[in-house]
C-alpha cells in the first residue's frame, strides 16, 4: 500500500526527481559526445591550464578547472578558441583528442562546448548517469512506497528496518543493485562499445 504524501513531501520528491533526471541527461549527452556519437571530433591544443570562471560556474559562484586553447575539427570545418574542462593540468602545446558539442543545447547550457574524447571519458560519463540513479532512485522509490519518514536518523533507520522482508524492501534494494551494476559494468561497457 502506498504511503501518504504531504504536499511539501510531494514537491520535494518532484524537485529531487527533476535534478536526478537532469544529471542523468547531462551525463548521457556528455558520454555520447565523448564516445564520438554526437558532435565534431578534432584536436584541442592547450595554451594554458588554470581555474576558469565559466558561465555555468558563475551561477554557482565557483571556478572550474580546465584548459584554454584552440580546437580544430578533423575535417577542418571548425576552428575555434576553446575552453576544455579537465582536472588535469596539461603543458602548453599538448594536443588532446576532443569533441565539440556546440550542436548540443543541453551541454551548451550546463557544461562546456568541448569534452575530452575517448572510451574512458565516455565510460566515466555513463557511469556517472548510473551513479545519479543510484543516489536518487532507491530513496525516491522508498519515499513513494512508504510516504517517507520524517524525524531523526535513528527514526529513519528504524522505519527502514520495519520494512525488511517486505516487497518494499525488495523493490528498493533491487533498484539500488541495478543502478550499482550500471555504475560498475554497464557504464564502462557502453563507453568502450560506443566509442568510435
């Protein structure tokens, strides 16, 4: 039987669901670009690497690490000054395999126009999509099936123990297991299989 949801509880679950879905969508779009399924493949030549205040970082008030430089598409149709988000600081003149995402509205709004290309990059993005599901889906499913539990951590732990052995427990644990399998197996396999 489904638990009762207060109006505040309903809207908080909607907000968490929207954030989780946007995170999944961003990771999948980045993964497809890194794998070479979308966008234009080319070479990014590093000018310098440092913390950078990007348009998306300015909304959160924090800097983003990455490198500035130039991007040249493999077919030379696209030559552009570019910013490539990366945690690694490469030396000036380093040439990196990259993918332009300028045709992706979602990435243009939420991320950089460029991503590093390759199977490991794509695998990380696809695994990130499953990680977002692993974090959000079991909690949302539990809240939907039980109405959620307010109170202290101890009260929440006791409520979780109370559903042990029920279909609710099985559904929540199964959802978490499927998402974890996605993080560990499906994400890396997709990254390697889809990379061109």
